């Protein structure tokens, strides 16, 4: 199984040190994120001092950018990284896309499927002389007289899609080269919900399981102080309790009432203070994340063998100081070095 990490560091020197350490430790992919950072800057910044690792954007919000802009950025990054770039796309939640970015948000699964199809078409035809035309429900493109002068590094640049729910897994399995699991999606969720729906999507598109990389995500707090580690992970759980999109997700695990109580506490206190995450039980934390020793972390990761092809391992980050999250990140690097 391949292992991936997220970026760490708040300066170029720290990012460089972290990235080179991850490559020496044998990690396969380094993933950027989009919320507080841009998903495309980090892969470009570290390309020159890495040799082996793939560098992915995971995830970039699709609907806030034009497909042509993303296709050109992808071609640039694949050239800069010598063919090591992975484009990871996701819909994001509706409020973030519409209220923060002022973009439109349709039915997320069909819209993202169409977006990926168009980006793929652009990547495959940007270097030719023929018109590029696309007529879909969400995107209509008619490009003539345009030709990217740089030769492509690869015939096919991998496009991964964020997917968690049944419908998104089915749609993305039809068109994506990989599926990026969400950090709250435990092994049980991957096994019970994601994997069977991915199979449906693959069959619908006439594809095989080997045509797609299922990249699950796992949040781990490695520490001798397991009690504190669980409390730090509880803050991540609490954050997702406050997002309405995840109501059915928590209900699936039998935590509907607990999640509702956390939402109410955060609304009452404006989203600040310990009032929300203090209501997250250890049982709830353990249902989604892992707190414990390096051996326990490796044992938990090993359970994904045969189910996922890749595993992105990350530390708790929500409502933690950057230094606290960085300590957990360093412990992950050391525990999973190969």
C-alpha cells in the first residue's frame, strides 16, 4: 500500500525540510489542501528539491475555477514536476462555494463528473490544432485557434476526485483515476459505503477495479498521553459535527444526538471555546480516528490493506495551535518511515 502525507511548515525552509524528510522516509505522495492555502502553490514550490514523490493537489475546489484554467495549471505543474503531478478535485460544500467564492453550485456529483470530463478533454487536446468543443449541462466550451506550444510530459495526467457519499463514489468511479477519501471516513465507512458504490460506478462505466486508485484518509494522534491525544482528535470530530452536510454521516454511526448537541453548543458560543468538543466522547473519537502509540497507529493503517490502494495519513489540526499539529505530524513521519 502506498502512503501519503500533507505538507507541514510555515516557511520555505521548514517546508523544504519537511518535504525532503518525507521523501527520505519513503512516502509516496505529498498532498496539498485548499482552505487556508492554495492547492497549486506547494507542488510547484517543492518540485525542484524532490525527485521521487508524486505531488498532488488534494483537493482543489473545482467549481470556483474554470476548467480551462485548471487544465493549463495542471499541464504547467506536470511539466514542472517532471511528470509527478496529480490533480485532485472536489466539489466542496455548497456554502463555501457560493458564499465564500461567489460561484455556482449545482448537483455536486453530476457537476463534478462533467467538470472532470471537460478537464480531461482539454488536457488531451490542448496541444493539437483541432477545435475543442464540449456541450454539457453545466459547462459549454468552444475553443478554436488555440494550441499549447509546450510538449506534454505524459499522455495522461491522473485526476483524482474527492468522494465520500454513495452517489459521489458512483459518479467519480466512472471518470476519475483515483478516489480521495475524506478524513472522517473510517475504515468501516470505506468498506461499507465507499467500496461497494465505487464498484457500481466502475461497472457502469465498463471499468475494472485496477483502473482506479482508492486513496483512503486516516487521522492519527500518536502520543504517550492518549487522553490528550483523544481530546485533540475530538476537536476534529466536533468541527465536522457543525457542518450540516455530515448529519446523515454521523447518524449512520449512531451518533446523531451527539452531533446535534455539538452543533447546538457551537451555535450558542459562536463556534469558540471547548463547549463543542467537550461533548465528543472517547467512543465517538475512536469510531473515526486513532489515538495511541506508533505500533497502534501502524496496526490501524495495516487494516486498510486489501481495501484501499493508498492511505493519506494526517494529524489532528482543527482548533489546535500549528506547533501542536506539527508535533503530531512529525510523529507520523517517524512512525511510518520505510
